């Protein structure tokens, strides 16, 4: 604890310099010296102030499920750590190296929507409209801090276990902007909450966030589904109390996942890596060894759906070694029966949109 405080103190001058740069950029946008582009179709941004781990992917999937049967929806991501450049329309046959892991996950789970990647969102959105003029709404992935595009509905996530109100600017903390930037959000979602979050704690968090009159605040948690064999989603399995599980994951913030598994299986061991890490042959060797060392006849390997996109790059090795890797699906659920109210706000925005 003392060491962490000392590190934050040492990094504070760098955070201040970073914050000055961010403040200047935001000032230029506020004064109109730089302008965020607006478009003639609804654009919904799902992002956060921190550098990751708030659960953007499951929330985007929630919005896809909410909208796809009623409007022609497209997603636009940066395609973080992909090895391609420029605007790209993602196909299910792609690899994570071509598109990034999250866009590939969207493309495979939702074959009836358009999934795109592009570093320059202000360029990519016109490309979507040009190539697919029937597109009726665009979901922007991780775009809260990208002011070059002005979304019609701005959704900001903050992790229950690390609220933005208690965090600090990079590099002493995880915030990409000053805390005050939350005022740009139309909707704030406190994600990864305990399923039994009390109304008293909700009210305490609301008092800490201090939402503006134009802002609505919601609280969500994760509902995990039955894991399925990574190379055949049709093969699903219920978690068993006598299973010994080896988890391999490269996501920001693993506590929620590991706590869930610990409550449902006999034992959990984890191989953890940095967010979006591309697994190497050495990593796979450690996975194989760790699995072999589990002293159990009832043992499996579990990963997230996002990590499975990158693990698939080692498909031949995994199949050859017969490693039983299961992907664990997750969906977002709203606390306090407020899912309907959230859905209504999104639909109200779409129905009231005017060019």
C-alpha cells in the first residue's frame, strides 16, 4: 500500500503534464478551434475514461441484441493491436491479427450486422455510409475520448471496483482524461457490480458521481452462460462443482471472472497476461504444462470469448495436444429492474433523431 502511494507521488508530475495536454485539446474543441464531426445518422458511443477493463464489449453486444432486429446497425472499432491498417469490413473468416479480437468476436456472434474497423473514425463513418447506404445506426467502440466525432448518444462506463471518481490520470492512474470529462456523457453505467448490490450502496455511489441533470446512471452486472468448446460452439457444458479449472486470459481486470469461477468449481488456477496480449508458443507451453500439473481427472481450461479469438491463432497446436479449452460467454444485465428504462432511452434517441 505504501509502495503504491510512493509510486503515484513519483509519477504525479508526469500525470500533470499529460493532463495539461489533454486540457488544451479539450479547450480547442470547446472553443470550436477543433470541431467534432456530426453525421446524418444516429451514432452511439460506448466508452470510458480509463484505459480498459470496464466491460465495453458485453455492453456493445447488449446494444447489438437490442437493436439488430429493428434497425440496420453497424459497429466501428479501432481494431486494437491488429496488423492491418485503415478501414476494413470484418468477416467471420478473418483472424484476430487482421481485425483485432473484439471486432472479430462481434462478426462471428452476429453474422447479420456490419462490423468495421478503422483508426480514423471521422473517415470510417462516411465509408460505412458510402458502402452500405441502408445503415441506420452506428455503435462506436471505445470512442469516449475521441472528440473528432460527436456522437448523438454518449455512453460512459465505469468499473464498480474502480470508479473514475477514485482514479488518477495516466501514468499514476488509469484515467485517459480528467475526471471532470464525465460531464460529456449522456448515460453513465457502473459496470461489473455485485449481483446483490443494495439500494443504499447505489445511492452512495450516485452521491459520489454527482450526475448532472442531463445524465442518467445505471448499474449492471455480468451473467455468465454455459461454457462451450472453443472450436465447436454447439458443444456446451455446465460448470461442475468437482472441476479443477485452469484459466488463461488477457483481459483488463480478472477479479470478477475469477470470483465467479471460484464460486462454482472445485479449484481455479490462472495464467494472466496484459489486455489484448497475443499468446506466444512459450505461453502455450506454460498452458500445456499448467494443465498437465493439475492433479485431477476432471480438469478443463477456460478462457474468455475475446481471448479465444487470439488463442485460435494456435489452432493446430491446441488440437494436436488435445487441450480442452472452453470459452465462457457473458452478457450484461441491469440491476434494480432498470433494463427497460435503459432500452427506452436508447430507442427514444433513435426515434427522435433528426438529420
